[in-house]
């Protein structure tokens, strides 16, 4: 069974829409990651400036009728992105009916910051009842519930929260719904916003870099947190001639450690192999891998080991996180959207692969993989690529996107 992904909706620190992302990534423009304390300052909280991938846009206003429980910055970032694919959403609803369109959205922050006024009021007045609180804003299903409400779709609607694989897992779940014939189209993707909670949490793990993240380098020292939203309409029918096929996917969970990956990449290797085994493809068919590539010592060691073991050192590899930051629950969807854009001959006719943004100092302790540079291009033939995502608890996911045979 073939599964097709529409042109994606994309918002990140890079900018708004697919073309903005390709312009920066393919033309080697400056990274937007910068030092800021705005996630703290926005809530009147003291916090040190961090290197973050912040979205600097006036987000699309919610409709006046939208109930308060659906109003959060996280949902608004997703709402802003969805404007880019509303024609595809409306086409799917018109073609299949509201009862046959599902929603699956990944997130980790959801609307957690919306409770900050409640905590502040309680701390100042010793009273938890003096500030408005809507529990719905806190649910991991909140973005999916919002999308279902806003577009009136009535099929399955749920959230995925598996930390940094959430966005990728949402696409996998969408594929399974379609394969089971439980629906005919799925609005799927991921969204996360910068939050004092997650920034402070990663800071306590001592994995935040004080500079722009420098993945794959001997000098790498951590991640930059970012925020983003990315979404697709996935269908069995080809609804758009520009659509890219979801050729395969794989997942695993090695449960090695609460926050660290298995040092030998066992779960990552299995996810890559499961993804390949779900297709009729071999490793030589994969022309580019958009790596998880967080820039931490442990992730890059594990991931390069897994890539080298499965693919050797002839498959071009890049991590785009030095441009977007690590967008957590949105990362798997955002990086799949970047893969979609790079595969597309309509949007990338010259076949350029993003050059790795780093200091170029190879870590001799890492297995050798083929890291892209300014001259990297797709090979002749079908364009097929993979996007890898790895998360807390040893949760791993790999998506394979490409041109149809």
C-alpha cells in the first residue's frame, strides 16, 4: 500500500514555510540560533539567556469563537503553520468526509506554560482558585484536539508524547491508521514551544551548549533547544502531484537509560533496520540521512556508530539542528518535512543537499560517516532519504521518504 505526504506546513526559527527553510538550508545562510532569555521574561521569571532557536513571527490569531481551553501558544504555533496546508486539509475533508479524516499530533510541551499564572497567583496569595485554569490546555492530546475541533473532523484524534520522537511517531501512527483502513486521510505532525520548564530541565541534565550546537565535531558540547511546528496531510490516494511517498518506517525501544542513549546504538540500529525492512529498499538506495544529530557527546557517538554499521560511510549525512535547534516533540516531524523538501524536484530541482553547519573538526573517536559539504548533491536516480529521531528512554524512530518507483 502506498502512502503519500502532502507538501508540509513548517514553522521554526528559520522562518515560515517550506521555501524559507530551503532558502536557508541550501544556500548556507546564517543560523538564526541566538542567545535570549525571552521564554523566561515572557512570564516574568528570572532566567539566564540561553542559545535558543526561537520563532520570531506574529502568529496567526485564533478565531474569536475558539474556546479558552484550546488557547495556548503551542496550539497557536501549530495554527499558524496549518494555514500553509489548509487547501489540502479542506480537499481531504471534501473528498472523504469529516468522519474519515483523523488527527495525530506529537508534542512534549503542549500547553504547560499556560499554568504559570496559576502558580504565580498561588505563590503570591496562598490561593489556587484566583487565576483561570483549563486542564485541557495541559493534555498531550491538546494540539490534536484543537485541530479536530477547528476543522470539524470526527475520526480518531489523539496525541503522541514520546519526547524527541513524538513528531516522527505521529507520522508512523498516521500510517498505521491508514493501513488499517480506519480513515482515509490524517492530519499529522508535531509541535513544541520554548518553555522555561523544558529549558531548565535540559539545563539540569548539563546538555545545553553555551554556543551554537556543533554536532559531529570533536568540540561538540551539547544542544540548543528550539521551537517549531510541522504538519502534513497523509493519504493513500495521490491527492497532489507534488506529494512525496512515505516509503517506510521503523521504531524500537531499547530502554537502556532514562535520558541517555545506548552507547552501542542497539536501538538506533534496530530502528534503521526495521525501517529498511518495511520497504523493498536496500541501504544503497538511501541517498541522504537527516540525522537526529543533537550535538551531545553521547548522541553523536551512538548515532554515528549506528549509521556506520547499517550504511557504512557512503551515505550522505547531515543534521539540521544547528539551524533550528532541537525542537523536541516537533523535531521528528520538522526534520521529515525538511527531508520532504530536499527530496522534491519541484522545490529542489538542482538536487542540493544541505551542507553540515559545524566547525569541521572531525572527532577521530567516532566511526567515519559521509558528512555533507557545500558540494553535496543527490546521486542520479530516485531520491530517497531517511530521517532519524531518538528520545529519552531509548525510544527510536526512523522514517524513509522518497520518490515513487
